[in-house]
C-alpha cells in the first residue's frame, strides 16, 4: 500500500498547510489546500482499491468513483460539493472573468473549508483504519 499511503501523506500535508494559512490570515490558499487535501485522500482510497482514475481535480467525480466501491462514501457528498469550487478560482488569479481580490474567500469561508477537510480526512481515516490524523 505504498502508493496509496503517499497520497494520504500528501493529503495530510495539505491539511497542515490549510490550517497554517488560516492561522496566518491567508484565506485563499487555505481554501485551495482544503480542496487539494480532500482530492488526495479520495485518490489514495481509490488507489488502495487498485482503481485507476483519469486526471481530474473534481471532488464530486472522485467521490462518486469511491461510492461505486463503497456506498458509505455518500457521507462525503456535501463536503466534496462544498470544497469542489475552490480549486480553479483559488489557484489561478485570472480563472474567472471579473474575479479579483474582493471575490477571494474570507475568514469565514476559509474556516469552513478547513473544517470540512478535517471532517473528511477523519472520516476516511476511520473508514480505512489508517494511523494518520
């Protein structure tokens, strides 16, 4: 399970980065790392099931793939739906027409994103019996 474990470890690093950015008041990257952490944990689960996946950052697509293997992953639908929109606009400043500093995530959004990631990571950790946070 070396490859899946690497996905899980990278997800944990994204969680630490998201928490750190939130503490420092840097909300855009906190939201980005929250989305990335969930993406990597889902991909880790898929690899632990020896499932391939196309190159995607769409959490709703990844969690649907996980659900095909284990229906209980439907518990993560809302988390994935809420974190999914943070990938493009928090990654690229010119991703959306009219996007500017005024449309970046605020503290409340970043706090929610980090909490959603924390809950999602813990759920998968418990589900898989991982010795990670």
